[in-house]
């Protein structure tokens, strides 16, 4: 049963597995959070984000999430929304290592912000730029204006892959905060999808089996190089 908290909007294309859609929906249903899974094969993720903010009323709290992300606890979601309601740009901490590896911003994999804040900051575009990744422009504009930022940092990843400036690492199957949010990354790989389903199932069950998660990702072993027989080319 949902309360008066804002809905979460999640963009996806038709190449996303129905298994992922069902797993994400199950978590949101369990936590009592309204979820709007938005299918659109005609626009980019950044265009969709711009459209969500443009279409929101000034007092609306806009909450967006990647299709491979969900909260692990209802109180964590409420705290993120409350931070946005108080005026902060709130979200999961992210770094675009291929842009500026030292610049941390609120990533759109789970982000909440009041629409009026976005407008007052000059309607920053969600598009990539030479110096910023998708939606990073919002945090950059907020920092330049001295506007408050509320970030939830990664705690660990089942398969670490990338540094988060000097604040830790993130990767495949990243858990944020004190087991507050989960983001998969690389959702089209079969092992990653199975990991997503397992964490979603366990979120609903109220307990986490980290040994299983490690085993799932260990099954995604890199193929061994073909060995050349002696004397043959």
C-alpha cells in the first residue's frame, strides 16, 4: 500500500528482459512505492530525463531510477525523497571515470530532486557533454550555485570494477549506504540478470545471501584462451 510519496519513473527499451521488469516491480510493490516503468524505443535516456523534468509541476519531487536499480529499504527511499523535499539534489554517488574521475555527482540510477530546484538552476540538460555524463550537469550546476547535494555512497560491489574518486569502488551488483539501495550495472549479461533477480527476491524476503551472489558472478568466468599445441601454429 503506497502513501503520498512521489512515484519513481524508470526508463527502459524493449530489449530489456521481462525478468528484470518483474523483479524490479516486485521490490517496489513489497516496499509500497509507486513505480512507473516507462517503455520508449524512440528517444534516448537523456531526452527522456529532460522530458520527465519538463513535464513536472514546480512543486513535484521528481524521482528517477534505472531499470536495474531499486531501494533495499523503504526508510532509505523516504530519506532520499525527504532530502529532495528539503531542497537538495539527492541521489546515489557516481563518477564518470571516462570524463572526470575526481568529480562525484548524483547519478540518475536513483535520483530525487524538486522540479523547482532544477528550474531555478537554469534547467540543466541531462545530456552528456565533453566534461559530464548523463544527468551530471544537474549536480555541476548545483555545486556552482552553492546548492545542497545529498549523496548515498557505495558500500561494496559483488564484482568491483571502477573507482569512485577517493570514496570507494562500485561495479556489478553495487550496494549503497547501509544496505539502502542496489544498482546492477551491465544488465544484459545473463549472470548479472540472475544476480538482480536474487537480490530482488531476497529484498522481498528480508534477508540477503551474499555467498549466493558471489557464486552467481563467479559463474561468469572469462573464457579461457585457446592453448596452442606444441609445434603447431
